[in-house]
């Protein structure tokens, strides 16, 4: 079984009469990139703040690197880097100067860590350029550098893609993937846009109105969102042989009821149906099935809202 870095059990947070988190269970595995998905106000920041020790839960518990209370939990929290409530950047200072101030504030002895960290986030060549002149993406990277200065084992990033243009989102994704791959860093990252974390997250948790709706791995999500043509004909064996001959590299499954799932067949629906017709097959059903990631998310929260 893989090691767990963060585990929330029945985590609940109440602000007066408002229930921001309602008995949340969440597990972040070591070395994973956990995509925490929810609309604005769903409770993502609240959970992250509790995990980082910036807020107290009303009830329930948090376990970090195996520690769940007292001094051990405080020590475990030193292994986290986060962009929540990190100090504001000094706009008139360069990236190196900003990190130097942070290094002194935090008592980090190793001065060469500044250069290392700037290389990690791709800001090593920014020289004396003031952070005020940085693009939004560069500012995000500098914020990330601050979070990485103490060589954390886990990063907690609250909506880091906010304000980035599509290219900036792709760059951040590549950067985080690289850090995860090369240093084994575990990352908990939130977003209200599921597709932004696609091709990056290894695990997902969906939160809505303070409740965890679903937690699943990236491959489970892909399977759920995989698109296929559902085909039912009078002679499935013949249909399969026609498909095999007519469509190179066709991926399909024969269901117990004799229907066929032809994966990725959406775009080729026209040629598939004419192939089947030409073979004299009688088509009883021919339906595209599956959905886009974003639609999956809206259906999930729609279901929760109307349950
Ligand atoms: N300090 C607070 N006092 C009162 N209510 C709060 C406080 N912090 C958060 N809330 C409420 O708790 C709910 C969850 O907020 P939270 O910030 O965790 O959501 P979120 O998913 O991070 O959304 P966003 O992306 O908008 O930050 C919201 O309804 C919010 O208004």
C-alpha cells in the first residue's frame, strides 16, 4: 500500500451558522499530484488552510506525514510549502533579492538554495529585473519559489492558475509535473476548472458545498470520461470482423449482451456506420457515449445539488 502524506478524517469547519466543510475524508498519497476540484466557495481553501495549520477545524482530524497532534504535527507542517498567505513580493526587488529577504526571515542557512530554487522554477536568468516587471506567470513562479525554499516534501497550492493565460497554465502544469517527477514532491493543488488539472493530477477529489462528492484516480476518471460508440447489430461477430478490416487500430470491447463499444469512434462515426451498412448488417443501436471532463464535473455537482 502506498504511503499517505495527508489524511483528513471527517473534517468539519463551521463559520457561525455556515458549514464550510462537512465531514470531509481526503487522502493524499506520497508522490501524487492531488487535484482538488470545486466551484468558488466549495470549501477548498478552508481545507487547505486547516492542513497547513492556518485555521482550526471545528471537528475531525488531520494527519500529516503520520503525525496527527501536538508537537509532532507542528514539526510535520514544516515539511509543507504553500502559497497560501505567503509574504507579498517586493515589487522593486529582483527575484534573487526577494528570495534573499525570505531566506533571512525564515533563517534558511544555505544561501545557494536561492539559485537552486530559481532554477527549479525557471527564473534563474531574470537577473536584476524587478518583480514588478514580471508577467503574471513569472510572479506565480516566484511565489512557488518562496514555497520551495525550505525544500518541502509537499506543496499546497490554492488555485495557482487563477489569473494565468492558457499558455501560463500549460507552463505551470509542465513545471509542477517536472518537480513531481524529478524530486518526488507531493502536490495538493486546487482549481475550479477540472480540465486545467488534466494531464497533471494523478488523483482527484471533487468538493461541493463543503461535501466531498467523489475521490478517484486519474485513470478511473479517464475511464469514466472515455468516449465510445455503443453499437448493437444483429450479427456482432460479423460487425467486429468488418470493423477490424475497415478501421486500422480500432479499439473495441464486446459486451456480454452482444453490443460493441468502439473507443474513440466519435470522429469516425460516419465511416463506421457505412461499413456496417455495406456488410448488410441491421443496426439496432448506434449511440455516442461518454463525456468531456468538464461535463462530468457539472453532472457530478448537478446531481449533488438536486439530490
Ligand atoms: N473566515 C470566514 N468566515 C466566514 N465564512 C468563511 C470564512 N472563510 C470562508 N468562509 C466561507 O466558507 C465557504 C468555503 O470557502 P472557501 O474559501 O474554503 O471556498 P473555496 O472552495 O476555496 O472557494 P474560493 O475559490 O472562492 O476561495 C464559503 O461559503 C466562504 O464564504
